[in-house]
């Protein structure tokens, strides 16, 4: 293959690396109003009164909006395909504020200084209520986070507002209790993954204006332009056709930008004033007033027979969705969906889960989407089982993982189409030096080194829901335009989708123009999330390219006066098989568009998949623990990945290394703390420590390609699966080093130290 | 958000001090790295750039460090790498990053008396004097316990000796604030143990230092002295660590510090 | 108040407020490579050179830049492009938002350190955060750029 499988530089790489003005703020008009948000200082309160008089009289203040000025239509900020599973439980501004940071008023002024000064002059009287801060106390708490009558769901998600339950989910196959009785060994434990912050470098931002026809244009740093358009239409109560959302280059998302943040405030200001408006969340707002990973409590129980075959799994999950239910039901469900199929020798499995409302910042979508939390719990307990059975942790996985053609209990008969997980485990074992290093070695006075491991899976797109469309045109000059709604957020999908189109059309990538991420011009795509772009949008591009190729061949044959079977592609032309005659793409374009053909050649396809094939990772950690301080140094991290065919090795490798680093942060460094009144204390990079380049040790990636029959060129996804293994693998290594099982993330030196004192 | 109504770059210290004394919220500006994190309302900001206080120089008896010297200059200066076993460069090297240390000044770091300071702990185990424009020259330890008064830190004087020292900080992640930091030094048989980020500001473990100075310590004795240091100093709890943990870290870091300095020749 | 400075070899006179930060001044004059991401002086995105040394442009008052020589990535098109080519060939710019400040640090390092070891490279660049790449690809690119192993 000429394009697919090659490490081609991203088509926007040079521009973004050298600081060209291509991000949202760079594109905003200089005269845009600056939008700032007055936020609640209380975790739970009702607004009694707001006095705007002093603020509004300031020169330069354009408008100040409160709950009295917004449409009365509840919506969700979750960017999901319609009908969204997330509850419609928020208003643009509400009389009740549900967490410290919840929005109270929107201020628009000519500059930032004026807006901030106006914010200070707004006087708000609150009736402060008792907040629900501990998610383990939320169900049945005397305070109800959502007392309103008018919140709703598109379908049954197990919402029970009176009990602070945003969603509940139950799944059971076989009789788990009976099966446990038959098991030779049963292990269980409780795990607490934290509400990790995305911390993309470009904070949330959007700017809006009215175009020449009076339509609302929103330029947003988002992963989901089409969903933002629908969300704005509902929240603002205007037709979606009156809105255009444009996604420029964006500075990272990690799932955070699958949830709206700020767009609606800028848009409302533009609608009210008719003027351009720009909103930029600062770092503190990004930390404490948007979304995070769902913090969870996971009780997991595992039963196995004497040979180490896992026969029963029971998972009870409590998920903290915070003040609003963005992604609450789906993240909850994915905890089980992306863990239970790993081991398919089970005879019974049960999943019981609740997502609960609390008066804290909402949780939302975050790379891994429940799989990360579930993997931490399940893989930790599998490591515990291996120890109990005196089996090597790699062996117990090899005995239990699913093979091609097999099904799993909760999988409704879907067969596994591809896996090289067994090879991933074997190769990772070799790379880390497992046999020599497991479980530990003393390396000096008070220093011990140990290894640990975990495996994981994710999906590729959302089966039967996620669909993507793509269009490829042969332009009048013989070049091509690829139109896609896929949303490159730095991950490189504009590039890899072009690679696929180039491969099918047998053309160089340079003659493909990519037009993406604009709801006015792009074919529909849900956006970049659920590990779907390569797999779902990629297949749409392949189909569209094949359709165009077929039309090019047919039309060329007609012009050359031969049959369709007598021609083939030849560089930038079509020639007869005998080689006597040829027509260039440029000539073909001229004849079809400008001349007698009168039919521009276009390939178009919409694709959705009935399955969501899992990519896999086997992750191995080597740590050195200081017995006197509890300090954990990550020496080496090996991840061996099955993402099917690797479309662009370098881009896949960077995605993997970045995902592992994010997982390392979750395992060791990224601590989330609230004070006793419900205010987040870790809302800066000074307090919330993401890994620096000194903290990640050495990360090594290898690929063990499989071939996924339903994927484009055999590809599966990679974006999310790479984030999941570090917490369980590192935790396992620490346990092997010093015997401390720390189930609350992150595993800080103090926790390890105190654990050793026990 | 901070505000500054006026900014002046005076040509001499006298003028700078006059402006500083003029109004309550007139303030000396250091590297300004922390300025925008606060909500200070500064009337006149005084920038000392023109006072030529950016230098590290050596005289017969002292190493002089001007207040406007950056932490990065401290980290890379050959003189400071050579003296005191390079304890000063060692103490500042893990503070955020190069571009941060290029901006942060020695004067602001010391004058602010931050509890988390890495530099103060290291300076405290050396024979360091602070020169203030108004209050004059005094040992660093005295300056640290002196109540805050409006003044200008002009320079540091560090006695040139063969003192050998080491600095150890414990950080939960590489560029975080210290959970605890320790500096240990030895001149002849006179030892000094300083402990900072307790989380309150650095202090000398006087008894432990004295015990250490009495005899050539055995391994057992070192353990005992380290234990003593962790007992004579007080520790508190903040978001970076509990008092219990800090106390334990103190013992370990002091022990390790002593072990590092022990083989060094300092006479 | 008016300040005079040299920006990318060009002398300019700019009107700035007393409490204006250099990063904001630079952006308002069209130097849009300047990104900021933390508000707490610790992400490194806004790195520029002041008199040849890397500094956080978000943490210096514009007035303090008076009389100084400022360099942004726009002023180093050749060197920046050379390294960006290597960086993007690795795929290690990913979202690109931290790249301009990172590249300014890398180029400053190249000027300051002779034949640095891997440890020295990592130490020099610790103040540049990146959330996308996990740093490994950046290190590969730097090693290629400097011709070190």
C-alpha cells in the first residue's frame, strides 16, 4: 500500500507546530464582546434576588443575563447522537445553582477588564441549602439535587430524581450467586478511581456572530460540531437550520470537548445583542466548572475454578455524575461493556450500577469512558486472583481471554472478529523482561523494583448508533476534495482519512483537499469520540472513494469508447488495459464539469457498523519503590497494542504514548480534592499535577497487528484504549514491590508509605 | 486579577525605598511569576531592574548575590557549582522549569519567606547573611524570624568557606512544591541541618546539629540524630502531606543528607 | 505608557497599560503564536526569549520588557521550521497548542547546552507541559534535531 500503513506527516502539522493563527481565539474578530460568567460560590443554593443595577450602568457593559432571560427548555450538554441518552436536566441559567462554579449570570462587555469589574458589582442573594457532597451518601440524602419537575429523558435510563439517582443499569446472565458457590476461589475488593481532569492545553472557548443572512455562526473548540448545533437549537429554542458550527484546529480534547462548555453563553449574547461574542474559559474554570472523569466506587467479585478459569464476575458500580447527568448512563454502562467481554469463560456475570447526582462539578466524557474505571477494578482483582491461585498473572489472562470467533455472555451472540491480545501479552512480557523481574528484586538499601501488568479493551465506534458520512469530489482542475464531518482534535484524522482516500483512488495525498468540521458544508458525522473516527468515518471514506473510483472508471471508459472492464487507474489518469488510450483526471474533470458530461463525479457514503470491534492493549509497568519514603518511580512502561491494521504508525504511536502518560497521571499524580464546602481545591496546574516529562519514565509502544474484517483496511480504534492499563498495572507493580494494595487513585507516596506502616 | 496603577523603575535604592514607604500598597516587584495568581491591588509597582542588582560575585571572604539575580543564574553559575558542593544550584533546579527560573529572582524568593521555599532551606545551612536596605545586614536565620516590615532586600552575603553541603527535597511529582526539604552542611566538624516546607518556613534543627558536631557519627548515631531532628522540629498538615508523613520524611532525608556529606572533606 | 523594545529584530514603540502582561501585549500586536494555558506560571506554552533567554511571557509585565529584545517563534522562521519538520515527522506536535512555546525552549536549549545528555534535555524542558504526546515523541525529535543519541 502506498498511503495506508505509512507514517505520513499530518497535513496541518507544520502550521500548528509553528504557531500559525488557526485556533478559535486566533480567528475571533477583534471587536467581539468579551463574555464572562458569574459563578455560584455555594454548592447548593437558590437565587433569591440578583441586583444588576450597578453592574449594568458601567460604561462598556453590553448585556448581563440571568435565569430570567433564558429559554425555559431543559437540555443536556452531552454531545451524543439524537436521541441523547443523557437526561435533559439543565437550563442555560437556572434559579437553583447545584455546585460551586455553576453559572449565575452571563456578562458581556467591550473588554475583559470591564466584564470582570461588572461581575464584582452584581449583588446576588442566595438561599443556601445543604449540599450532597459525598457520592456514597447521595442515594436517599435529605437534599435532592434536582427537585425540578421539568427535567426529562429521551428513554428509560433509570432516572430517580427523588433519590438523586441520575441513571441505573442492571445486566445479569446466569446465576452469579450459585456460580460463586461452585468456584474454588472467590476474591473481591473495592476500588476508587478519581475524577480525573482532561487538562487539554487549549481551554474551552467559542466565538459567535451573525452572518449576512442573520444566521448564528459559532466557531467552537469542540469534538462534536453537529451535536453542538443540535444542543444550541434546543437550548436557545431556534431552528437548527439557523445555526452553523465551525470547528477550527483545536488544542486537545480527550473527551472533554464532547460536552458543550461556553458555546451556549457566547451564542446567547450574540442573539441578544446582534454582536460577535467571544468566551474563553480560564484554567480554573476549565478545572472546576466543566466536566471530569466520573469518580466511582467499584465493588468487584470474581470466582474461578482450581485451574484459574474465571467462571463468575459480579460488578457493583456507584458513579458520581456530579450536578448534572452528562454522559451518566452511557459511561456507567460502558464500565461493564468494555470489561466483561475480556474474559469469556464465565458462566455467570452480573453488573449493577447507579450514577448519582451530587453537588459537585458534573462528570462527563473522558477518554476511556468508563472502561478506564472498570479496567482498574477488574484487572486489579484479576491480579489478586492470580496471586491467590499462585498463577502467573500473564498466564491467567492467556487462559481466560476471548479468541476469534468466540462470543461472550453479555454479548448477545456477537462473535469476536479479530484479536492478537495473546501475542500482545507474550510480546509485552518479553519486552519488560517479565520472567526475570516478576515479582520483585531488591536493588539497594530500601529500594525495590517490581513489575505489574494489566490488559484492556475498548470499542470502535458505537454499534448501530454512530454513523458517519463522507463525500469525495473530483474537482474541475483534476484535484479532489474530501468532505467529512470528522473532527480532528490534533489526533490526525484529517490526515488518516486522506490516506485512506488516496489509497483507494491511487492518488498522492497532496491532491486531496480536506474540508472538515463545518456543519454547513460537511456531511453528517457525530464527531470525534467513542473511538470511532478511523473505524466508522474511515469506512465511510473508503466507501465514498470506491464509489468515486467506480464512477471515474465508468465515465472514462465512456469517453474512451471502451467498456468499463477495459480500463484501469494509472497515476492521475485512466487508461485502457491494452495501454493504447488514456484520459487524465484533469481532462476527465474538464469534460464532466465544464464540457459535455454535465455531471460532476462525486462519491458519497454513509456508514454505521453493527458491531464495535475491540482494540486491545497489554500493559506492563516496572516501578522502583523507596521503602523509606513511599516514592514510586516509574522505570519502564511497555504497552503492546492490537488496533487491527495500523493506518499511520507514527500517529498511532503518539496517541498511544499520550494515552499511557494520561493513565500514568491517573495512577500516580492527579489528585482531586474538594474542601468541606464543596469547592474544588485542585483547580490549577500548581495543585493538580499532570505528569511532566520527568514523571513518565520510559514508555515503549509496540503494535501486534490483527486484521479486523469489518474495519477499513482491517483497522480498529486506538484513541481511548491506550489510557486504561496504567492504573491497574502500576498499582499491581507497587503491590508486588512493597505489598501495599492502594485502591484509591492516585497512589501517592504518602499512601504507599502509610500502607507500609500497617 | 491583580491591578497596578503605576510602575516605576528607580535609579537608586534610596528612591526605591522612598516610593515603597510612600503608600501602604506600593510594592517591590520581583520576577512577577506569582503576581498574577493573586488579587493584589498595587498602587505603585517598583521594578528594581535599573539598580544593577543582577550579579553573583566573589570577594575575599564572601560570595555576594544581588537580589535581582535569577534562580537560573544561581543554578548555572560556575562559582556556585564549585562552592558548598553545589548546594545552591541543586536546591533550585527542580523549581518548575528553566523559563520560570529565568524570571524568578533570588531577592523575591528570600524576602517572601515562603514556607515551601527550596532556596531558603539551602541558604540556611550555609553562613548566609541578608542585607536589607533599611534594617541592614543580619544572619538569614534572624531575618526569617523577624516580623515582616517594609524593606528592600538588596543582596545576600554567603561566607566563603570549605563548607560542604547537600540539599534533598521530597516532591510527589517532579515539578511540584516540596512536601519537605532538607539541607545538611559540614564545616570542619560543625554541622548544620535545616528543614523546610514543614510546611511552615525553614528552620535549623539545633539539637540534632549539635549532636552531630560532637563526634564522628556511626550509622546508628546518624539514625538517632535524624530521629532527633524529626522530634525537635514541628510539622504541619496541608494538601501536600500530613504532619505524620512529614516527620517520617524528615528523618529519612536528614539521614540521607548526613550520609552524603559525611565522606566530604571540609577542612 | 509607551515602551520601546525590539521584537524579532524590529524596533517598535507600543502603548501598554501598567498591569498588562507581555503575553497579552504580544497577542494584541498579532503575534498569535503566543498561547497561554495555565494562569499560574507553570505550563511553558507562552515561552518567548527576552534578551536571548527563555521566559514566560505571561509572567512579566509588558513595561518590564522596555528596552529589551524579544524573540517569538515568528522571528525564527528558519530554525523553527527546521525543528517543526522533524517534530511533525514524528507526529509529536499532536494538537500543536503547546508546540510554539516548546520549540522556543528547544531552540534556547540548543543555544545554551553543548551536546546534552538525555537527562539534561529532559531537565531543560521540564517546564514545558504537554498533555497529548506523553513526551516520548518530542524526545525522539530533539535527539534527531541535535544529532545526539
